[in-house]
């Protein structure tokens, strides 16, 4: 099977639900940002220390959930194709919160703003967090522009919001595990 089809050569692409839309369509922008985040998470995952098996499992789970979320973003809300999609389980947000709490328990209380950086894998986690925040912004725009059921997109929005928190805490955790002090922002 060829990777290229030529179907997008005139600036249009197909949603999962079959509609042809411009490549700058809000849905394309939204799932494109999510795809960028998922790719960046792959870079972070490939950079994680080998002994951190739980973190590797976290990333496997998160990346799989983002594929599910991307399918929802790539499908028009009023399309019959929605019936083929799997909703994100209601538990995904609580599960991510539990992982945030577990990592946070090992960290000192944060009383000041810190600058992104430190170990390369921690810096990558900070970068992924900023892409995740962009995904949130794009999702809110998409939700505001849909006339219809947005329940699943709102659930995805909450998950992406928690994911950005996870990535922030992860960056701190990775720096601590490597013995790298956080750089405090000085006014």
C-alpha cells in the first residue's frame, strides 16, 4: 500500500466521517495539534530512564488514549460514524490524577515559579506540556464552534487539561530523580 494518495494535493482532506474539508479546518487543526502532542510524547517516552517502568506504562496508556481522542476530533459530531467510536472511559481523568498525586508525593512543595529546563528529558516534558496547552486552546475553540453534542469533546478537554498537569509534575520528578535542581524564576 502506498503512503501517498494525492487526495490532499488541492488543499482538502477527509475527516474520519468522510466529509472533505480544507486542511485548515478547525477539526484538522485540533487533531493535528493532538497528533503533534502524541508524537512529542513519543520523544519524551523514548528519553525516559530505563528503570522507570511505571512511567513507560503511563506513556503507553496516554498515547493510546490520545489516539482515541484524535478519532473523536476527526469525526463530525453529527455523523453516523460517531457510532463506531469508543468513548474515553470516565475513569481516565481520575487515573491521571492518581499518577499526578503519586509523582507529587516525591517532590518538595512548589512555592515559586520555576523555569522549564533541567535534564533534557525534563525539558522535553515541559515542551510537551506547552503543546498540550495548545491542544486545550484549540479544543475549546472547536467546542465553541459546534452546534450539537459536545459531551465527549468536553471529556477529552478535561483529560488534556490533566495531561498538561501530569507533564509539568513529570518534568519536576525527572529532574529530582536525576539530582538536577529546579531553576527558580527571578523577577
